C-alpha cells in the first residue's frame, strides 16, 4: 500500500500539479469567456430591442406631431369661423338697432300726421272694418292668381301697394 501511495505521490508531483492547475485555469478561462460572450449577446439583443422601441417611439412622436398640427389647424379654422359669426352678429345687431330707430321714427311721423290734420285724424282713429279687409285680401289673391295665370296681365298701382 505504501508503494501505491508513493506511486500516487509521484503521479501528483509538482510538474503534474502544474499541468493540472494550468488545465483548470485554461478551462475556467474558456468557460468564463463563453459566459461573457453569452452576456454580450444578451446585451446586444437588448440594444436591438431598445433601438426598435426608439424607432417606434420616434414614429409615434411624428404621428402625434401631425395630429397636433391638424388639431391646431382645425382649431384655427373654428376660431376664424367663430370670429366671422361674431362679426355677423354685431352687424345684425347694428342693423336691427338702425331698423328699430327707423320704425320708431316712422311711427312718430304717423302719429304726428294723425294728430295734426283733422281729416286724417278722424280716419286714423277709426279701425278698418273686417269686411273691407277681407275684400282687399280677396282682391289681392284673385289679382295674384290671374297674374300667375296670365303673363300679359297688368296690375294697377293700388294692387302693387297692397302687395
């Protein structure tokens, strides 16, 4: 047994241990390199994924920029339309005010006319009977119907005033 032990010790002598240690270091270095290479590959894949996400986000930003521009254009158009409607409303209010003043002026003139002249005052104070109004409407309707039916028909100045 001692001889086996001595043989075993000779086998594991310094040059053999050096060789085994060197083989272990080389093997562990190769393993470490493969592990590092695997990590580098994983990080490269992560970089590629992040690059594709970045490109996707850039396209999304461009799309949102176009959408914002379109929304701004629509808002500007709506604002311009609103300003136009506002100007028209102001013009309408001014015209309504002017017409109201004219109506008031005409009503005052009509009242003055009825109060200054006695003949007109009597006529002015009496209401027109309903039969006369219906007769005027009937005449007006029949004249407009005959005017529509006959192209060569003539109308009088009274007919024109009644319309």
